[in-house]
């Protein structure tokens, strides 16, 4: 048992070291600190749900390595699908365990909120929830503004018809992200622990954007 644990620790370190180099080239809103928070949340939820932590840890480390390709394509490339392919290449450098590779890449391929592929395994559902939790609440608000700054979006646009705005444009504000995605995240959680954690984060976020609307319209 100790040997198996040591072997996995060595594998995780190799994957972590390689992944960190990949994330250096990506956006700050999906950088290594985001990966670290998702990793912590995935382990927390996984322990409570009885998931395979070996699969979860590797999936969390690698889940956003396709982000740079999506950003450069202005959303034309799906980072989940691209990331799953990239993750398989990284994993095969360090392990011949195809079952592990398949389980990890399924988690990555299905972790996207707007993706068509749905999580089919417990580990994939846990990763989905962990990643979504980092998109809401206080940290989610911060990341939304960080992303808006990266693409040159303005501060607020609650006066416009959000349905007529486009991603990766000046109108792709934090408020737009809240309106088209973040306010629905709590209702899409897939695990009991994920749902519990999402409730408080959702309430905080709703109150924040209400206050932001009031302040930017001179009501406060």
C-alpha cells in the first residue's frame, strides 16, 4: 500500500511540474492559483462523496490546460475537448495505465458548464462541481472582472440587452458572465456537497451584482 501511494505521489508530481509550465502561458483568470483552488475543492468534495482521489487529483491539475487555445481562438476551440486530448498526451509520458488516463480525460472533457458532453462518472461530477464553485461567490466575482480586463471589456453594462452581446468583446463584462452563466451555476451542481457549498456563494454573488447595478446607476 505504501509503495502504491509513493508511486502515485511521484506520478502526481511529474504531472504537476509539467502542467505548471503549460499554465504559465495562459490567462490569469485560469492560471495556477485557479487550478489550486479547484484541486482543493475536488479533494474536499471527493472525500465526502467517496470518489477516486487519484483520478480527481490528476484531473484537477490538468483540467484547464486547453484554455490558452480557446482564448486565442476567441472561443472557437472548446478548452475541455482540447484539454482532454492534451492531458492524454501528458499522462502517457508518465504512465501506461490506460484506465486511469481514460478516467482522467473523461473528467476534463465533461467539466465545461456550456459543454455538450455530460459527466458520466462520480469523479467527473465532482470535478464539474469543484470547477463551478470557483466561478461563483467572492472568488468567482473576482475572476469575472479579471477575465473582463484581460479581453478589454468595460466595467458594467446592465443597461444593454445582454442577449445581444457577444463573448470576447467589449460587452463581455462580469455582469454579462453573471447574467448568462453564473446565476444559474448553483442549480446545475451535481453532488450533495457541491450543492451545499454553492448556496452560500450564490447568495453573496446575487447581492453583489445587485449592489453594483445600484451604484453604477447612481442609486447608492
